[in-house]
C-alpha cells in the first residue's frame, strides 16, 4: 500500500524549527519521494548552458494543479 501525505514544506519546517532545505534532506535520506505541487500558474524562461549559445529565449508555462516529482539529480538550492 502506498501512503501519500500532502503537507506544506514551509509549514512543516516552521513547526519543527528547521529550514525547508533540512526537511527535504531528511525526507530524502529516509527514502521518501518529494513532489512539487503547483497551486498557481507559473511562467518561466528556459536558459540554455553549454557550447552552443541560443540567441532566442524560450518561455514556458506550468499550469496550476500539476504535480511533478523532484528528481534525484535536482539541486535543492535551486528549488528553494
């Protein structure tokens, strides 16, 4: 059976006297999967890094209500 808990990371961190990054690190070290739930629509701009410079910027939209897993290769310092 899979148990899913939906908690606000920032509320949990505040209640425990921790930084949000610490809560994420603890959950991941205990084998938990972390998901990002977009409550509001977000617009962003893609930035390409590498050998070939891309002159035109690309924008993207994340619609509200979408849920994405935080992948193991994601860096916590870029998300919070």
